[in-house]
């Protein structure tokens, strides 16, 4: 994995942590989860900004947003015991498939075939 993509992976992880912390902040009324949410959202934006120094925004942003969405949905089910129906599961699969297709298109374009 190239370092640019490491920034994207770190941004996704930070966004997932931030979203879960936001859930436990109770409307910013609990200081520790609130501080964690704000700090990790800031970290996520910073990591994305570093990735965008060399990767196209048309790929990075959807991968970041989709990866964060899928990560939060999966952890919501596994950790927070939220319900996982067929439609939620299908949605997560479609998000992941979209991320895979974006990465394939980026590889094809960078190889000069797209």
C-alpha cells in the first residue's frame, strides 16, 4: 500500500471513531466523547488533505466517505447491537463495491488505459 492510501485508511478509521464518539457524546453534553469526536474528525480531515496532495479528489473523497459509512454501519451492528436487516447489509455491500470500482478505475486511468 502506498503511503497516500495509508492516509485514506487512517482518515476512515478516524471518522469511524469520531462517529462512534459522537454517539456517546449525548449532544456534546459529555466532555470526553465530545473531545474525542472533535479531535478525530479533525484528524480525519487532516489525513484526507494529505492524501489529496497526490491522489484525485474524485477517488479519495468517495472512498473516504464510503469507507467511513460502511465502517460505522458494521460497528453499529457488531458493537452497538443495532439491527442488521437485508437492506442495511445490501447497502453496505454496495458501498464497498463502489469503493472497489473506484480503485479499479484509478488503477486503469493511471496505467493509461482509461
